[in-house]
C-alpha cells in the first residue's frame, strides 16, 4: 500500500467519529427546535416518532409544524384544529396571532364557525369553486347566513329531544379490561372498560394518537387485543376477527376510507358486492342486478347522493369516497355501528345528514360508537362521552353536565374535574 493511500485511509478513519458527532449534533439541535416549536404552538409532536406509525391527526400536526418552522411569510392551514383539544386550539391561536402581529399572513381553511370567528379578521366563503362571500367582517354576519352561504340552503338543527336507551336490553358492545400492545409502539390501549347500550350513542374523544384507532380495530376484529374481553349483543367474541364481528351485527366506517376502504381498480358496485359476497352470489358468479339494487336502495335510504355505481372508487375525491363508505355502512342493517370520524371531509349539509343517520340508528335500537375529533359534534350527538388519554379511559362524562374544557382537560391527561 502506498504512503498516499495509507494517509487517505487514516484521514477517513479519523474523520468518521467527527462526522458522526456532527450528525448527532444536527439531530439534537433539530429535535430541540421541534420540541420548542411544538410547545410554543400547542402541537404535541414527538421529534423521534416514525411518521408511518402516526394516525391521520398526528400526521396533520406534523405538517402544521413543518409549515410554521419553514420561515414562510404566508401560511395556509387547512382544518388545523381538527385534532386538537380546546386548550390546544387556544394555544395554537395565540401563536398564530403572534405571527400575524409580527407581519406574517395567515389563511385558515375551516368549517368550524366559532373558531373562524375567534381567529379571523375577515371571512371568505367558497361554494362549488366560486366565491360566495368576500372578506366579510365576522362580527357582521350570523351563523345561519354563513351556513346558507356555504351549502346554498339552510340546514335544520338536530332534534333536541331523544328517547332514553332501553335499560333491560343486553349492551350492543361491552369491553372489559381490554389492552393492546404493539412490538414497536408499546402499549396502545390499557385496561379499557365501558359499554355501549342498545339504543345509545357513545362518543369517544381524545387527542389524535391516544388509542382511538386501536379501539376501532379491536371492536371490529381488525386487531387482536393482548388481553381483556369483547362482547357484542351480550355474546362474547373469542379471538375476534372481522368475519365473526360482522356476523354478530357490527358495521364500521373507517378512519381513513382511502387507505382502509378502497380496493384500486374496483368500481363502487364491486365494493358493495364485497360487503356480503354470499348474499349476492349467483352460481359461480355475482348477481350484479342484486348488487345494483342493493346500492340504489341504500343510496336512496340514506339520501347521501353518493357517486354512480359504475365509477371507479379510487378515482373519486376524498369526500365522495366517504359518501360511498357511509352509504355502505349506514344503509345496511346492523345492531352496532362503529363510526370513526364519519364527517371528516364532508360539507356542512352532508355532515348534518350523516349525524341524522347516526341518530336514526340509535333510535332504531342499534348501539352507536362514534369516534370523532369534533367536540361540538360529540356534545351534540352523544349520550355519554368516553375520553381517552395515552390509551387509558381518562373519564366518562355526560354532555349535559360537562363542557368542552372539562373534556379537554381529560384529553390532556388531567384528573377528572381537575382545574
């Protein structure tokens, strides 16, 4: 070996530790910067988390933080508060006001009227790609007028009076001491116990990533609990899987319909056929006339105006895919409906119709488990609200005797009733 090559090898060997230290230093500095910004803007983001393991809500927080750390002079935020507790919303808005006062321009796209009033200097309403209202003063327009501008018609309120759930019927869903552990992510659920009565709507609240998705998966048999018991309609489900859970009368609306509900290359009708293949088989093939009739009747019964059955489902927008998922689930008979963020991506009118359908299922005697990021929606629909924090049931509250900030405290890990 020549002297020059020996010197080169020695230089590489000597510089490797320095390069590793430099990389570690950059990583530590970036982690500290992320942690500082997360605290300043009220966005709970762990710097070392793997993005592919995060829920939709957690990924949204990461995207917001990326924008705020980029040093842009114009920031456009699309539904930035949808995954936050009320206290976190207040904290984020304080940060945005500071940025605005420092000369930054902020555009917030949202369907939440109260929050748009709380943060916006001016409101603009778009409908069908057209500007319906231009830069109006939030204080100078009523909510009814804003909603009508957004959807083109008035939206009736939900019924205030609802029948009490029957007391003597077996619960539609029972969870007892359910826990879930993941090899990479550790404990996802711990000792979760609650019931959903027949004819009862139970909401689930929590900051994104605190056990909502594992709970949905366990109830619908998509994930095996590490321990604990699951019962549907008073009957225990041993070694739950989707086939056994669906056979007991459960139906689900997935958190991410594009990822969890769409088979690329299949039409809407073909997705409907997948719901219950034995019921639509005809010899060795499929009775497509029966499939078309099934989809048409469910579409009409729900009044959701979902896409034509011959359309490729994967070619539709997110909101139209969600409509199809809702027609499949809420138009079918079920004794237990598990809906994860059913109004995500929908306009105000379709959201209200979805809420009405959930209440109709409740009135018809089904148990409804509603996982939602919208506390206003949970308070409006729920008989009780189960609050999750770090995979634990932090508390169970009744909307009539609680408020959004008490639920927010539980979402953030405070003791029930703590200040």
